[in-house]
C-alpha cells in the first residue's frame, strides 16, 4: 500500500470516529479545504436567516422598540456570557463590543491605572491619573513577537500613561519583571508560528511581581481551553471572527476579572458605560461590573450575527475541540513528512502539544507563490511575510481527510517547482 493510500485510509477511519464530525453540516462549506479559520472563520448556516430577521423585522418593523423588546441594549453582556464558557470565565465578566485594538487600549491603560492605584493608594474611577508613575511602576512589558497592532497600541498607552515600553519575548518575561513593572501584554498564541505560550505560569509570574496581566486571546479562544478564572488572569481581549466564526469585522470582547471590576478605569468612558446612561449628566460615573468596558452604541447588526454564530457551540465541550485540534495538526504534520520532499518545508510550529495552538506554520521558499498555487487547487491557507505558510485547523468543520488532501496537494505543488 502506498503512503498516499495508507494515510488516506487512516484519515477515513479518524473521520468515522470523530465526535465533532456532525458539526460540519452547521456551516456553509463547499469542496474547498478551508484552513484559514485562524484569519476568518466559515459562515455558520443559521446566521443568514438571523440577520434577515434582525434587518427586516427587528429594525424594519419594530424599529427603535427593538432596543428593549428585542434585547438590543443588553446584547454586549448577554453575548459576553455566551463566550465566557469558551474561555473559562464565569458569567458577568465579559462585555462584547468595539474592535480588538480598541479593547487592547482600554485594557492596557486600565491595567496601568490598577497597578498605580495598588502601589500608591490612588483613587480609581474617571478621575484616576493618566500620567503619573508615582507608584514606581513606570514600565510596561509587551510581547516582542506580538501582532503589530498590539505593539502600536502598547506604545501609545505607554506614552499616554507616562510609562516606558519594553518589548520582550514571552520566554524573557519572568526575568524582565521587577518592581518597576506596571502591566504586561502578552499573546496566548503566536499568530505567525502557532506557538502556545504558558498562560498559567506567566500570569503567576506577573502577579508575583505585583503587576497586572493582560492577555490577547485572538488565536486561542474557540480552539483550546483558556482558563481565565482558573488562572487568575486580570484582563483579556479577543476577536470573534476567527475560531468563533462571528464574521468579518465582528465585534471583539473584553474580560475584566470580577474582583477588579470596581477598579477598572477605562480611558474611553462613554455614555454606554455610564451608571445612568440616559441621565445625560455632564459628569461621568462608571457603571458597575463589566459594563464599564462599554463605550458607545453597540454595533447591533454584526453583534447579533455573532450571537447567532455562537449557537454552533451549544453542547460542544472546549476540551473535545482541543483534543481534535491536536489530533488534526499531528496528522497533518505526519502527512507532510510522508508526502513532501525532504528539505522543502520546515515546521516552525512547536511539536509538543503543550506549546501548540491550532495552526501549523511551515517555512517554505517562495511561500507567497506556493500559497497562491495551493489556493488555485482548492486548499486555502494563508501566507505571512517573508516565508511562512499558515494552515489553521478549526475542529468544528475541518476533518482528517481535509488535512490529508492539503498535505498531498502541497507536495504536488512543490514537486512541480
């Protein structure tokens, strides 16, 4: 039996015993092998009908009544509670709205203010300091390997709060922490390589130094257990258009640990985060709870599309998703090793399960052109400069036959070059 036949047969057996296989039917898919869910998740089949109802009935006929009668006003926290189990959070700690970038800014500035108030007994609330480093915590650490926007935001937050920004790799964080550290912004999974960073131990190290931990969950939420409450994470942000399948530009979310909520001093106070939003008072009084993370009017159309998309998670344990993710990426790497000529690609995704997210990144000469050829042949991943092919595995709709076919087509493309 050839390697192709043997691995294809193995894929068939694995798909036959896959407890999540039925979920594929809940998405709008075709014959393409779609391995780019780490950039944009596939469309859940129930979303178009829900959006039609929101537009034609709730907006078209009910109009402004829908803020109350259709639950528009409470959507940010209601949908936050739908996301909460997927990231290991109890209800009442996540609010949905704005972009990931905006939420990173809110979280990081608030983290500095929390650290400052802890160290100097400064008051919290809208009157909190924005530029004093009187607590001695005058430094922000940021993941040097982070998605560029996080770095841009961190630089701006440092200027705004009068701190020094210090980029370090996640591995360097424990040694870099000191009494000067106010806050640390880290990515749970590296967007280029798929490396999973050790959230529990890094959070513990940040806390031991008396600093505040902020995590970006864009490449982990919906792919693996996060354990925000279990591990005492202070603040976290994430997008919803990747593994959560919320649609292009769907609103992001902000997690504020319950015992920090009365100290969360947002740099973007808006009427939606006011304790009395319809009081139209000139002075700002923050709402209680995670609602402090709201700013302006919720983006209802995309938010309710996201709410519909999250229904595919009903009855799905995140642990089962993680188990299939690891099995898929293991199998894909097995197929790549068997099919692709030696020396043509190199995996930059860690082999140990404890260090791997839900993608495989392969270093490859002429990676941009190779990915173009793959897409032409019905295998969709993406390319990251200068030489990385990324393949994202979304366990709710990607199967083992998809992984085998992707590796086989990759081999064929490379053999013709």
